[in-house]
C-alpha cells in the first residue's frame, strides 16, 4: 500500500529547472523532455520535488546553488546534466532518487546541516527571547531576524516608499542563465536595476549562428513567456515548433499577437517576439538597454520582458555555445 | 415542555450527516474543477482525472517548510481557511427540501463568506514574508476591489426580482424563466466574481506564474494542497450558489430537485473551470479599468432594469 | 424560543468573551497585521452576538463589512505606521496613563448610565421583522437624502483620488479614459497636472 502511494506520488515529479550560464540548449531540451513525459516544471523551489541545473555552474555560484537546494522541502533530488543527450537519463535518475526511501530518510536526517535550516532556527530562537522581554521602543534591533530593513526613498510621485533590494537570478527558473539582475523595488515596481553576468566555468564552443538558430531561440523565448503567463498548453506548442511544422508556429504566433493586443503581455515584449518569429532578427540588447527596459516596470512585467528578450541579451549570446558532446 | 438541551442534542445526528454530505459535495465539485482545468490545459481526460489524486499523494508526502521571520500563525490561517469557506458556502445552497444552513438572508451570507476570502488570500501572501507572496497578496486586494462591487450588485438583481434574500425563495421564483436568461449581465458579473474569489482564469494575477505563483510561492506539502483544493472548492461553491440564484434551483424534468441542483452545479463548475483554463491571466491594471468603468455601470443598469420590470409588473 | 434559550445564552456569552478578548489582543500583539485581524475577529464575534439577539441582518452586515474593512485597513496600517511594522515588533499602546484613565472613565460613565437610567417600559409589540421596520423608519421619510448622499460620496472619493495623483500606480496619465495607459511607462517623475497627451 505504502509503495503504491509512493509510486503515485512520484509518477510526475515537479522539477525546478534552472539554467546555468551557457546552459540554454540543455535547459531547452529539459523542458521538451518534461513535455514528452507529461511532467510539469515547478514554479518555485518551495513545492518542487527535484532541482535540475542545466549546464555547469561556475564555482562562485555553487554555494548559492546549495542554498537553493536547501529550499526544497523534501523528499528531494538534484542533478546537473551538462549535455543535451544526457537529459532523459537524468530525469529517470531524479525519479529513482525520489523513490529511494532509505536515501530520502538519510537526506532528511542530514537537513540539520542545511544553511537555510540554521537561519530559520536562530530566527525563531531570537523571537522566543523577545517574547519574554517586556518590549521597549528603544532597544528594537534594526535587523529583525538578521534581515536588513528596507530604506525609504521618494517614488516617482514624490511619496515616500520602502526601497527594497531584490535580486532576480542568477539561479531562477525560466530565466536566462548567468544573469543576475539586482532590482530596487518600490512596492512591486522596479525603479533601478544592476546587471551582472556570470561566465560559464570553461569556454564553450563558438556560438551557433544562422537563421535556424535565431528562430529556435525565438520559439524558446516565446515558450518561456507563455509559460510565465500560465498558459502551459500554448507553451508546449511553442516548444514543439519545428521547421517542419509551420502551421503550429502560426497558431502560437497568433496567440501571442492576441495576448499583446489585449494587454496580457507588455507591448514591448509582444513586439520583440513577433519580430523575432515572423520578420527578422531584432537587434541585440546591451546591459544598459536591459536596465532601461525594466525600469519603471511591475515585477511580473520584468520577468516577461527578460524572457522575451532572452535570446538577444548580450551575455546570453556570448555564453551560449553548444554543450553537447 | 421538553428539556431544551436534549432537544438540541437530538438534532445533532441529522446536522452531522448534512455536514458530511456538504463536505462530500465540495470535494466532488473541487475535483470536477480540477479535471476540467486539466482538460483545458490540454491533458487527456484520464490523465486529468488522475491529476488531483496524484498531486494530493505527492504533496502529502512532501515536507512542510517555513521562511525567515514568517508570521506562521497568519500564514497558516490564510491557507487552511479557504476550504472551510467553500464548505460554508455549499451549506447555504438549498438542495431538495432545505439547505444545511437555511435562512432568510442566504444571499447576504454568501456575500459575507466570499468577502472572507479577501482576508485569507492577503494573509497567505503576507504571512510568508517573501517578495513574491506580498506582491500576490496586494494584487489580490486590488483585484478584489474591482470584482467585488460588480459581484455585490449582481447579487442584488435576483434578490429584487424575487423580493427576497432567501436563496430558496429566489430559486422558487424562477419557475417560468431562469434569471440567467433575463438578467445576463448580472449572471456574467457574478461568474467574474467567482473567478475572482477562486483566484483563477483572467483574475489569477495574485498567484501569477510570472511572480513565481505569488501568494503560493513559499507553500509546500499539505499547506499547498489545502490552498489548491480550496481554490477549486471555491470555484465549485461559487457555481453551486449560482444554481439557486440564476439557474432555477432544483427545477427540471424527471429527476428529483436535489439531483438537478447537484447536476447544474457540476456542469457550471466544469464550464467555469474550463473557461478559466483557457483564458489568459490578465495583468492587474488590465482588469481594474474594465471592471470599474464597464462592468460595474452595466450591472447597476441591470439592477435598474430588473427593478423597473418588477415594479411595473406587480 | 425558550427551548433553545440555554444554548443561545451560552453562544452569546461565548461570542461576547471572544469579542472582548480579541479586542484586548489588539493592544497585546506586536504586529500591525495581527492587530488588525484580531480586531476583525472581535468584530465577527460582535456580529455573532447580534445574530443571537435576533438581529440577523445587522449581524451578517457587521461580519461582511468588518472583514472587508479590516482587509483594507491592514494595508493602510502597514503603509502608514512606518518602520517596517511587518518585521519590527511594534506596540499599539501609546501614552499608557492617559489612555488607561480615559478608558476607565468612559467605561464607568457608560456602564453606570446603562444601569442607572430608568429604561422605559415596552409599549405595544415589536414588529415581526425588525430589520424591515428599521429600514422603513430610516428610509421612508429620508429616502431623498439617502439617494442623494450615495452618489455624492462616490463622486467625492473618485474626484479625491483623481485630484491627488497625476500618474497613479498603473501609468494612467490624467482622467481621459480614451487615452490608454503608457506602455512602456514614462521615465522619471511627472509633474502634477502636466499631462502628456502626445501618444
């Protein structure tokens, strides 16, 4: 009985897919393979069963990946496929690991050592202390729970807002590999941003060029945007577009245009996707232009805009070679 | 004179049975919503039917987690409160002879319960102490201001037409013509409201995929399961309330009243969930304007038309 | 009604205790969100007490309005009470002594009033539907006033918001509904009244 429940629970694990710098092809193949199996990607590490990092992380990001790993509630599995050809076996391995009860039990016992576990522990201990004290306004600590409080700043209407530094990436799902965008938020509006690119650990093969690759990048971006809009059905269609299936491409393109017209998609994002898929290759986006693009936008719009422009970002173009062996 | 306490206790078994039936109906409606949602997302019917049990098993096996400086009390209240609200809504629906919670103010109670969702979703986003959660919670309150007023005025129309706030009386008043037919604007505004408090379809921005599922971002395991089930259940409960309000209650040929009520609720839930699965999630500001400047005036106009017809007809 | 009077009494006292305890919790808890929702629970219990006094309509309206109001008020509390009340422990108690004195005096005045005032004897029977009676009493002679007040209040709110913002959260510049919100948004601050109409 217990075994049957475990089989049911792990029939379609949710995988949190993160693209490493230069890992675009492996990540795209991972999404296609998930589609073939009918698995759904996890929207956040909180509810994910498995963490999959597509490509090889540079050393400075390994510690960050461990923190991300500690966010998974468990039972959990982790893998870093580095080649397109190894994606199917990697996913099989993830599921096998989730079904391995002895292994999961051992992992659970080892969780005390997780960095995030210790943070939360020490935070609740601190809370218990303050609960017993008679509270006084004077001795409030300025960093409750070890979190530095947001500073105030006037927003565009001159009202005072909290200015919160909120990094997006470099380890984020449906996000270009290696991009770290540190935003300053007023509420959910991004007022400023800084761009950092993390380089792949070893030089990759020279970028593929040509119309076919540009188009593939365009469809990949379209699929990411549709998935971010919550439209997994159309996202699957976009991922399945091949040169041999122009009518599927037409359907997805019409859908994207309709979403842009209705305003479900920021206009800039809709236009760049349309250009990339129907007309020609849009111009590359420098880091300054990226900052310009996202400033003044809602946090959700920023995700959509970055996803739509992903194949055109300077850092992605520099880093993307084929990692296939 | 009988012993008052004994009298109350004697009624307990019947009430308990009713509560179990209401709970069962909510679960069936929630499952219907989930299946229909899966079909809309392009999954095959058997796979869609297996989806809810498989996800339930997956999430029950998953551990719980918390975040740094989370307000766990408010967070859990927000999550675990959604499903009970749906059960209470179902208890208001007259099935057959009577509702589990009958009363002369059923319409107002339905409204009061859907307002409780305001508090719950915001608490869900607030409690997690994460950026995505807060964005989701605040988005929901903004949208709630947009969908709730049309919803309230939509509830007014059937109440005026039947001259009663009792759901059973409203249902009986539609023997000749369903209210959905002659007050379509109110019906549509009501359904938009249901999508709003079920946080689904075009009004799903508070749990938007582009902000890592917003208010749901930090939930895992059973805590996530009850929220997902709660959203589907709220959609089912909203559809069930629409049956006495707009779809003639238990009226229908051949079958008993109770069967018709359940059948209509199931069909409307399925249709609503399918539409929610097909329509794109709209950005918050894309919704605020049509909800306030188009839907709200239209619904008020609908109320006026209904009121004039009722006064001139009587 | 007498059969169930014991249960009703118990429920009434239950509601009363919950209302008072959660009302007190507002001043005990250390976060704005908790204070606001403690107040919401207190109001819901008050609504329950009203229901048990056979004032069904007033009871359900208290629940509906207060939950809605507290959901919105939580936002304002968090927004205006400064200093990241989300994470920083805070207190709702200010100027202890004055507040304590004022509340005690108020309680004694109201309480002694309730006890000492010679309440009039009931003449005649209450109407079967007290809600309807109340509605008629308010509405019948003052209908015109009520009808005028509603639109005036709505217009005041809308105009107040329109006058106080030049831009608003969603980049709608100005009050012209034919104009679409700017996409992409304009950079920098907009001057109040300086409405851009060039797109």
